[in-house]
């Protein structure tokens, strides 16, 4: 028959090597009931009763590190997505504004020569483009420049974006630039 010690368990009055310690069995026998169970519970299954003290706090460190890494990943996903969205928004608005500017065709030259050129009044070309950009101002899109010629117009805009997660560690939003060039098209076959 195997004893409790042979199965890896021991009583408080026994050492791991099986010899009796200074604490006698009669002292331990005086404690009975639930108090005796509490006295012995911390020894169950462990040949080293204070082994668990070495690992105290290791889960707290792991939890803090894991939470920080999860926070950074969420920041990269959410705030990185916002940055990409701002860049696409700036490019999209610039393209729309350039097309609106390129729609300002000099109809007299078109009828006389069949050649599609922009009107000589560059203010009219830029005003048509600016109207498109101003309609997107609520989304953080701002007008930067308009460079018209008789054959094309180039529009530059910026779109601002703010960080949500990454602002907690000091990374703030910025502006993304977008530019586009469009030329008038007379249409046809």
C-alpha cells in the first residue's frame, strides 16, 4: 500500500523527505474541523508550500502588457483606417473639383475650331472647382490651389483627420493632400 507521501503529498508535520518535523502530530491534532482543512489546503498538491509566492504579480504584468499591445493594434486599425480614408477623400474631392473646372469650356473656340479649350477667364475655372471643394468643407476638406491653363486645370486640396486611440500616446491627426488634373473634352465619336 502506498502512503500519501509516496503519491507526492505530505502532511504538515512531515518534511518532503518523510521525516517528522519539529511540529508534532499532537499539536496538529488539536486543530479540528474546518480550521484543520484551512491549515492543510495550501499544501495540497505542492511539495513546495511557498512556490506560488514566486509567481505573484506575473499575470498582472502580462495583463498590462497585453492591454497596451491591444490598444496599439486598435489604434493602428482605427486611426490608420481614418488616415487612409482622409487620403482617399482628398484625392476624390480633387478629382471632382478638377472635372468641374475642366467643364468650363470656351464654347466660341469649340464651335469655330472644334478644339476644346478652357475659358480664358481662369477665375471662372477655379470658381467652379472651389464650389465642389467648399461643399465638402464639413468633412475637413480644404482648398489649397488651382492652376488652370487653356488645356487643363490642376486642383490641390487637403483633408484633415483626427486620431481616436493614438492621441492617448501623443500621436495626433494631420492633413492628407490630394491633387488632380483634368482636361476639357469636346465629346464626340
